[in-house]
C-alpha cells in the first residue's frame, strides 16, 4: 500500500469541511475589507526566497524543498506566500502605478521540510493578505482588525502582541547597540544565537531558548530607540487598538529579522493549543518590493496557519439540505435522473441512489447524507406518474405528480 509522505496529510470529510469553512470565512471578510483574490504558483525560483526570506534564515538554509528541474533551473516549492505575491505585483508592473493601492488575499499549500508535529506539517496551508501602496499606520490597524474579525467569526480566542521595528533611520543605530550587548553575553547564548550575532542579530531576540531569554532581559529595546515618526506611528497604533477594544500587549522581542521589514510587527497567539502559540502573524515590509527590484512601495500583510487553528474552529450547526432520490424497483431509476438534473439546475444539492431498495433503506440513506427531502418512486408511484416525498426536518410527507415536485417544497 502506498501512503502519503511523512508530514503530508489528506483532508477529507470533517477536516475538509473545516478547511473550506475557514478559507471561505476568511475570504468573505477580506473581500468586505476591499481585498481581491490572487493565485500564485506553488513552484518558484529559489532565488526569490533567498532574497526575500533571507539566506541566513532556517527556512532557506534547512527547510526548503529545493531541486533542479529538467531545464536546469534552481526551483523550490514555496515555503510561504508573501514573496510570490510581491513577485506577481512587480511582474504585473503594478509597482509603477504610483499612488495606487492594491490589496490581495490568497490561500493554499506551503512546504517546509521540518520535523512534523501537531499543527505543523511539511505541507501546510496558509490564508494571507498583502496590501501595497498604503503607508498610513491606519492600514496596520485595519489588518489587525481584519484578523480579529476572522478569529471572532471562527470562534477562536486569542491575544495580540505588537511591536515596532523602526525604520531605516532608527534601526541601524539600534542594531549596533544590540550587537554590542549580545557580544557581552555571547558565551551564555545558544549556538544559533551566537551565529546570528553576525548574520541576523535582531532574530536573537526571538529565540525560544529559556536561558537565552533570561540573558536578553536587559537587552536594549527598539521601542526605546524609535525616531520621532516611528514613535508617533506606534503610539497611534496603540491608540486605535485601545479605542477599538482589541486587547494587546507590546512585546519587545517580537521581531522580523530582515532589513526590509519596518514599522509594525504583530502576532496573534492562542493558549488553546498548549503553551501560548502563534496562530497568525504579520507586519510591515516597506522595502521588500524595492528589494526584489521593484519601485519603492509600502507594503504590509499577514498569514494565518490553517492547521494551527483547525481544532479551535467553532463550526456552525449543520442543517439538512438538498435531496435524496431513490427507487424501489429498477424500472423507476431512469426517471430519477432527469428529476435530479432539474433539482441541480435549481441550485440544490441532489444525490441519486441507483440501486433499488426498500423505503426504510432509502430513508436511512437520506438521513446519512443529511438530506432535507427524501423522494422515492415505488411500484404505485411509477404506475401513477407520482412520487413520494418526505420532509425529514418537518417530518411531513405526501404523494404528488412527479411534474409538480416544485409545489412540494
């Protein structure tokens, strides 16, 4: 027997329904905020992620599904969604339309070769949004508000962490003071943190190692070193969140370790999946479009880890819907096919059972698929040109001419 690869999982039945409910809910809310759908390829050039995610990151260094294709191209399965959307934005020359604003949402599979565990697979799914051309901090607030709306609608409890990463004016001097502090405590840091001092010092703040976190308590904070504009924007964001009633806390260790990230960073976490764990995250990347050879364009986005929230979603109560059509003798089956097609043309879910069965068996089959109506043609109905219909929700039944089925609804 051939099984799915380790870390790859089929979505069927209840899990498939949950996935569809999450993506359809999030898409509807994103559209209400003025975002439109974008679909980008699963396969991209490897250099796209080396330049966007960063060669020093674990994603690029250890986790990408990377290979050379038959044309000799260095390609990989996308490990995240933002880079592909930015590439599409530039390729469509939207970056040249200065003053215009573009807002997109997407969902689909991503791939990282890491140790599979609960809520974290090698093929996983994200829902994300990206906004281009709007530099106002109100857009940062709006994306956080959209995420809150999505999780509120899905019935998921959360808390919000925010931080500011400054800008190209205030980040460099902060980085220098941080590196100086890290060098003083270098001997006590883990191997990854010691390596990052030279390659990506901001990421040290995000280390989950408890001993490292204890040493970092006295590290300088970017929020204490912001320039006047960044400080004003961050104060404005906190004000908007407070006024909207969205609870938040400032987390000075919430960072994005690449140079083109700036300003707002945010994360939604849940305590319903063990220790507080991230279920969504995002931030501003005002220099990423330029970094990927586009014209300078402000940008901000977020992504939700769908597998992380699958078990947290409060699914709406199911109601019966559609039709189950059955026959009690072989000669009656053919007449069901045209009837089923008409019901489907009317936009109704309709299932036909081709095997003649007893009325009791048909009722059981209708109940199993959650049908609202069970319609059966037996010997008498076939002779009279009628059909027996039972409303399984209201528990009512009647027999009527098959042509007048509409009047039974």
